C-alpha cells in the first residue's frame, strides 16, 4: 500500500530547499521548469526507474532507493564524492602519487612537528595511498 504523500528523495528535498532559499520572485518559466523536474522525478520513481539514467532500479515504487538512483548511478555518485574528498585531501597533504606520498610521509616522520599533527597527516597520507586511482597507482 502506497503512503501518500510519497516522501521526497534526498535530491528532491535539496532542490526544494534550494527553491525555498531563493527569495527572488520566480518567473513563470522557472516555476514551470522546477515543477516539471520535480514531477518527472516523481513519475520516474513511481515507474520504478532511476531518476538519472532511467534504468529499472531494485526496489519498488513504494520503497524506492532514498535518492531515486539505480545501483549504477549510486556507484557513480559515490565515486564522484570519493573523488571530491580525495581532491580536498590531496590539497591539504600536497601530494598525490604513490612516490610523492611516500616521500612526504618519510619527511614528516623526521620533522619536528607535534605528534597529533604527525599522526593526523600520516593517516591522511595512508588514506590517499589506499585509495589511489588505478591509473595513478604507479609511483
Ligand atoms: Zn541510474
């Protein structure tokens, strides 16, 4: 039995919040486009289809994946998040390749820095090393 109203997916909720945060008076076209996007997503979910690629997702319209995405698009979204986090960490550590990371770690172990900073930075280096993309795994 479907419960009404159907709960918003995370993507829908964030677009609603974006809409609510926008104080301007929207043009008719913007309002229509926004409603059509929201409506299209709801229809896709009701049909049991991924809101991004249209593939049938595992789950039922009554129990869709929280973001309305199929497992492939969920993996893509996770990869994009992972890449974003990795980029931010590379910016903090200042090294990306396996060789650079090893050199940075070796130097860090010699430098007179507070233990807490050393531990945190070495953990960051290990996280970067362990999540090296396959293409840049070479030193
Ligand atoms: Zn998909």
